[in-house]
C-alpha cells in the first residue's frame, strides 16, 4: 500500500483561502479585518489577492497560528476574444508592472519570476473555452470551485474545463477558493487543505507547488493510497464518490439510502485512462476534489 505523498508526508494539515479581495481593490473589508474574520472561522492561512495590487504589510496581520500571504489577481486581455483573463499569483514580492499585463503568457511569466504560484481563475464565470485556457497553459492549475462566482452567477464550478485539459495531458491541479469580496455573501464556501511542515509562506507555497493539498467545501479526504493498480480512499461520510478519468474511463458510486460511504476503491483498468482524479459529495451537497494522478505512458504506472 503506497499512500499518496500528501498523506504520507510529515507535517500538519492547514486550511486556507487562496483568493481574497480587500479595500486594497474592490473588497468590503480592510486587510486586517479580513484576516481577523478568516482566523475566527478556523482558517490557518489566507492569501490576499487584490486586483493588480499587493498588500505590503501582510506580516502585521499574521500571528503564530495564522498566516497571511501576499498575492495579486491579474487581468491581461484575452487574445482569443471575450472577457479578460483572471489569474491569481500566490506569494508575490510586489504588484505587477503594467508592461507584464499585456498577455496571459507575460503575466504568468512575471508571476513565476516573482517565485509565485499562478492559477487560472474561474474559467466558467469568465466564459472561457479551450483557446483561452491554452493562452494560460503555463499556469500551475485552475480554480475548480469559486464561491463568489457560484453565489452571484451560478458559475462557480469549472470541473469540465479542468477535465478537458487533463484529458489532453495537462498536469493541472485545482483549488477551491472564495474570491471573497464581501464575506457575508461569499465567504467560507471553498478552501484548500494543505499538508505542510510549518505554517510559513515558504512551507505552505512549496507544499501547494508539489500538489500536497486537496480542494473542498467541507468533506475531508483522510487517505488516498494505491496498491496493485487500485486507488483506495478513506474520507468523512459522503453520498457520492466519482473517479474522473478521460471521458468514460472513470466510475461513480452512490451510497444506499440512509447510509454513507467512508471507504471506496477503484481500479482504473481502461488503458485509455491517462489521468485520474477524485470527487466526493456529502449529504449537504458539499464537494471535495483530490488532485489528479497521471499514468506514465512508458511504464504504465500511475504517478502524482
Ligand atoms: Zn477574478
Ligand atoms: Zn478575484
């Protein structure tokens, strides 16, 4: 039995929201008040991602048990037409100079030069299709769920966008985020659980970069492991377990009436399955998503 590395790695699980607006752009609360709200709700970390603006004094809002990380949201125009791109960069040193905001590629390049982790935001809400996603293909991943896009437009779930690019071999991971503007309406709906050694920007960001996290609206993934070509799951009680793979190569299980699923197993036998990811849904309709694993085309083995 080989646990996925996030579950085998030493350290603790930290809960965090990676997409947050404050009065430094169009959010309703000041950075200090926003940090205090998330801390009170039991979060361990928060990334402030104001539109083209980076909070200078994030350390002032951090404490021993609560970390604030400096980020930004960037909006370069889409060359494929329609609405502009939105990207969040987690862990920036500064705000982006205008000359880097001309294309998706230049904005992502700037983020990477900063040592930041860049994610493609809410493609469903932005009305983006495949050509747009390709402009942002150098990002690390996508927001599979965005609370504010769900609450205000019913466009919060970008699961299909994610599956499309995974089917083509992209190694994209996915975040659930709030994109908080006014926490009363759009706070505390989606977050990530990160397995990290310490609650520091370096440790949290390096764990996210390695994929040692899962996205959730509430359900907990307790363990994911692999043995003899089968994936095994242990989780908090849920009603539905979906193993997503290329097109029809996955599988779905629904709990019997009045019962819940806390263990599941799937053996991806179809040779056309090149990626596999897990989605679970609890009785309240809340979902959680694992990061994908990919089949090595040479060895046939599954890898993170
Ligand atoms: Zn946005
Ligand atoms: Zn935003």
